[in-house]
C-alpha cells in the first residue's frame, strides 16, 4: 500500500476509488477540532442534509471486526448489526483499535481503502438518495458517491442498522 496508496496527495480512500473506476466528488471543508460531532460538522459545512452524510463505525463482534455505516444524525443499533452479521454481540471498537485496523484517524475513518477489508453493513436508508457522503480518510474531507457504488466498492450489504 505505502506510497502508491498516497500518490498525488490522495488518501487510501481516493486512491482505492480511482483504482476501482468509481465516480466520486471530493468535498472539502474547514474542520474545527472543537466540533462535538465530526459528521454533523461535515453536513453543516457542506450544506448537506445529515441523513445523506454517513459515519463509519468499527465494531468488535465475537466473529471479529466489522463496519457499520449509518447517517450522522442517527445511532448505530449494535444489536441489529450483530444480528445481520450472525454474531452474538457487537460493541464499538476502542478508538485505538479502530485506528490501527483501518489506517485512519477517528473522525476521518473512511469505509473505503481500509488496511484490511471487514464485513460491512450500510444502513438501508442510504439507498434512498442519489448520492451520499462518507469520510475521505481525513477530517475535513468527504467523498460524495452513489450508495450503490459505496456498497460495491466496500463489499457491503444493506440492512436496517440505525436507530
């Protein structure tokens, strides 16, 4: 991965999307380190309804790590995610574990271009939009792409995992 994944000032997420031939738009904004919610900050700064801005959460299950992707104005339903994955339980991963496993900093974890792929579930509400936004791999950078492209490039599936 190394330098190739970071070429031309990109992030592993942008490089992975380019390599996969996925159409996307970079959406940058000035990140305020004092923001209480990175996702809601992105929605406001970019003038996008929060339901279209998705947060990427790493969880630990009895079957290993997995990713849940839900709108920033909603919460991840851990029981629902565990059920979809066929796991007995799911808990949010410790931030240090999330950073190590994905290669991204908390607040900038992208579902695309992670160090290793993990089982990924996108809340089914995302399918209602023409495009959604996810972190581009650093705070202050989002990627706008179709929900179908997000599901395809991450190998995800849709399920009702937000509450």
